[in-house]
């Protein structure tokens, strides 16, 4: 695991390439466009598995853009360790030494026993990846921060013929009506337990700020849980829909995410890369322009972002 815990360093902007998957240009050309927009890094996703890795490496070298991480399903990473696909060879070719699991089935976060099973699986995989000098991380989603269901309820749902997603809806209901402190991540959540059950050398976390807000918590509280284990974060904006505690992606600056305050918390937690993500129904050129505006506002001059240090905490669930 690379040393980043507790380090004070300049935050660097990266771009999640999945956000502009609609571009018809080859992936190396997309990297060139992202670099021209001011981003210092890229995070790969689905197209990485089909692109020419040598051409991708050439584009990275030409632009100076760094490969931050590759998003890949847990099963695909396990298959790569077994030599069943070329994911690790591709990572080596482009010089990328981080893999991130973007999500796992929600069942893993319904109980402590299920989280324990996931932690064993991730830890074993981390040890296998040590031989390739590759680190593995986990990207949170909102239901990872919902409370555990009572053991009897979980067991009943698992044995019943009811839809598999019913446990997720039950957890969501508990999250909405049972939360009493939005500034603390409870130990009765899968997220807290996964952090506690894994060693910093075995698993890092990619904190998705929007998903933390959508779970009903202040991201600063999540940073405190994973401080020193969070080299990358995902940054996008969300707003409540008014429907049973649901949130939706919104245009940057129109939702609940206070970007300056998030970046201040990220520095304190030892984050290096802030990954711009945009899943709105907008064209890829528009997304790239919005990302470039973010870079100009917060990263061209880091003192502008630092000025927000110690800012007041917004109310989680409110719009601005």
C-alpha cells in the first residue's frame, strides 16, 4: 500500500472517464481532451478493458495526465488474479497501481456477518494483488451507510420468496426514520464495519461525497472514519427529491454539496485526488466544460479552496 496516510499534499483534480463514455473518440483521444481541460489525472472504467493499452500509455505520457485508478467489478479483479483476463497486464502497461471496486450487491451490507464475509474476500484479494504491486479500494454507495437490519429480519428475508431487494428498502426506511445524528457514522452500518474489519494496508476507500449526502450524513463525518485511508474521492452534487428521503444528481452548485468545505475536509484526511463525476443527462462536451470550470475555480489556485477552511456546516438534506 502506498504511503499517503496523514500526508499534507496539494489536492489534484482527476476525471472519471465513465462520465463521458458517450464520446465516440478513441480512449487515448478522450484522455487528451481531458488533459487539455486542466485535469491532472484520469480514472478508468469500462472502456479501459477494450482500448489499446499501449495507445493509452502513449496518450498519458504525451499529456502528463496520470492514471489514478481503474474501476472494475470485484469478480473481474478476482478473475484477473487467476489469470482469466488481462486487467492486471493492462494496468501495468499504463502505469496504474490502484483498482477500485465501484459497488457490491447490497446484501453484503445488511448485517455484520455479511460485511465480515466481504472483508475476508477483499483482504484475500489484496494479499494476492501484493505480488503485482497493486492496491485495492472500495467506492461507497449510499446504502452502505444505512443501518443494519435486526438479525431475525435479515434471516427471514433471506429465506423468504420475497424480492431480493426488499432488505435494501427496509434498511432505507430505518435510515430515514431512525437516524438521530447526521454528524456521526454509526457503528451499526456496513460502511463503519467494513472500515473496522479491514487493515489500512489491505484496503483503501474512495469516498463518494454525493452518496454520503444521499445516505443522510455530513461527508466530514465519513472523512473522519476513513482518514488516512482515502487517497481519492468522487465529487458530484445531489439534492433531495422529497420522496421518502431519496436524492438525485443535480447540476453542480445547485444541490447540497458544499465543494469548498468538502475539499477542506479532504485535505485533512490526506486525500490526493479529487475525481470529478457527472452522471447527469447532458452531453459529454458539456460535462467536460463543467469539469474545466471546477478546475479553474478550485484547483488553479488552491488558496481559493483553502479559504473555505473551517467554514460553517450546511444542513444535510437542504438545498442551496
